[in-house]
C-alpha cells in the first residue's frame, strides 16, 4: 500500500462548509475512542492525541507546544498527523500537521457557530491576532459573508496588522467591543480571564478557542454562569480544560451546566433556544476531530486525482 503525503497544496480545494458537514457526519458514526497524554516542562507542552472511529479510521497526532518559539522565529506548535486504515491498521497518509490543525480548529468553532449564533449576528469580534484569529475570520465569512469584523489584541500593532490583512476594524476598548458583538471568538494563550460576563450582551455567541491547559482561562466565572454552555466533546473538556473544570471544581457551576456536545447534534440538543440567550461553545479540540478533518482532507485530495 502506498502512503499518501498531503501538504498545503490541497488547501485551495478545501471548503469551510464542506468540512463542518463532514464533522457533523463524523459525529453520526459510532462514538470515538480517544486518548490524550500531556507532558509538561515549565511552559512547554507535549500533547499526543489518538482517536479510533469505527468505520472511519485511526489518527495519531503528536504536538509539541513551545510558547517561546516565536521569539526564536520558530512555530510555537509542531507535530505530525498519521492516518491509518480502519480495517487493516496500515498507514494511509501523512497529512500536514498545520493544515489539519488550522482547519480542525476553526472548523470546530464554525460548526458550533452554525448551530448557536443568531442568524442576524453580523458583528464579529476576534480576540487575539495570531494564525487562529486569521483562520476564524475566513471561517466565519463562509456563513456570514457580510459580517463586520473587529480585532482586539493586547498588542495594538499586531491587531492592526491582522486587521489590515483581513479587512477588519481594530478595537481599542475591549468591554465596548464585547458589548457590540454578536459573535465573539477568543484565540489567546491567556491564563487569566480577558472577558467579563457583565460586558456580554444578550443574544451573543462566544467561541472559546484558547485556554487548552488546566491553568488557562479566557472568560470569567460570570460569563460561564450566565451562558448556556456547550462543548465540542465532554470527554476532552470535562476534567481537562480549565475554562470548564476550574469553575466546576470551585462550585460555580455543576457538570450539568454543560448542555450538549457534538454527539448531541443529530438529536437536536446542540442548539440555541431563543434570540436573547448567551451561548458559549468551548473548543477543546480532540483527536477525533483531527481524524475527521484528516479523513476529509484525504478524501478531497483523492477526488482531484
């Protein structure tokens, strides 16, 4: 069996809506078996994520996360995506790590926004100014082609650079920008909450993408408690992600405050109920989402042969 190597050359053929449809379809298959391992050295993290979905395949994705790398002009995150055949266990493909991560991460939150954001929410605030922030602008435009984007970042210069690149405005005052937004995506590495619950207007949808460690938070307890709370996967957020587990541990919310994950999509449990409620979707990622994304990318690559 020949092993397919898929790189960024396939990216012009990828489509955000098609990917989110593939993610939704993947959650109609038998529930994924997943396992994560995390190793730490100071601020550095080694994360290995593995998933097996009966009928779809197997993926193993090791990732090294070194926050100091950008100061050395190196990527902060590095790794590989290994895709194995479901029936034989043979290696099918090596798929570009950054390509899978980009499309999985933004596609995860886009799928949430398709179900939770108000249809008329066209004012979008992106908190952060890195690669994930830029990906979220592209992803949201797939469902909101007329959206008005605003960028806020701790570094105003970085916010201006991204805003110029993607055709967005720059926010100088975060509370005002939060209050004016209908959709908010947080894409930071913050360890302390940036967004306060009292700033959020009724009807707002938030996609929380950063804060992947137990000691990281992007929104405060008030925001979590005010919102109808959703996750992409209970298995990869409960007990692992500080944004969810920290308020649970301190009794701010209970586990039942998490209303649904993507496995509840088919039954209709992952939804907005009215135009006034605040919804929060925590994007915790997970190897099953990497597997679904990698399989979709491989299928797109195969379709062009």
